[in-house]
C-alpha cells in the first residue's frame, strides 16, 4: 500500500508526472537508486564535480579507465548536444557550472578532444548534471518529457561504473 500511495500522490500532484509513460517513470526511479548506489560505492558517499574529476584521474593513473566501454553513451550525448556544427538547445539545459569543466565537456562533445580520461569524465559530468537537474528541480520545469533516452543512457553508465569500480565489483 505504501508504494501505491506515494505513486498516487505523485500522479495527482507532481507537475507532468501523470503525462509520463510508465517506462519513463521507471527509468527515472532507477536512476535515483543507481545514483545513490554510485555515490555510496564509487564516490565514498559524497559526489562533487571536483571529486568526480579526481576519480577519473585516479582510474587513468591506475589503468582502469576503460573509456571505450562508454563509447555508445558518448555517441548518444554527442548527437544530442552537438549537431550540424553547433551545440543544440539541449546543451544549455544541462546547466553546466564552472566546476563541471564546461570547456572540457564542450571540446569532447564537439569532437575536438578525444582523450580517454576526458571522454569518460565528460560522460560522468553529463550524468552528474542529470542528477543535479533532477534533484534540484530544473527538470520539473519542462516536465521530464523526452527524458527516457537520457536516463536510459545514464543508467547504463552508472551500472558499468558500479561493476568496474564499486565496492561490489568482482
């Protein structure tokens, strides 16, 4: 009953929630749980832009970066955020902050920077922005519509990072 009650409440009161297909809602719920697990098991219970950069450096130095494993997601993000030689309107909606390495993210997204550490860092920064935009409310402004592919790709990134770098990594 508890789950059903909160679901009913969200459907009744959260802006745009009712209009979301079940698949979209599931991807967003999964994202919140995967992010929480990622923050606990990979980031030592605390994620912040500079600490995410430090992780990417740590993995590069340890030889465990595996940047190519995130190529599918990077291709998706490049197509979403850069098209026909210009950054798309979606790029502004990421709300990159100064700490989020905006120049590096731009250079990777437009293809001028293909450094493995920077590619993985960019993928992680985009997922970090999804997390902040979702948890801090910006995403509610345009009702989470059209976010299914974003969260599906973000979830794939988080699962792979957890498998490779999480405390439960085998």
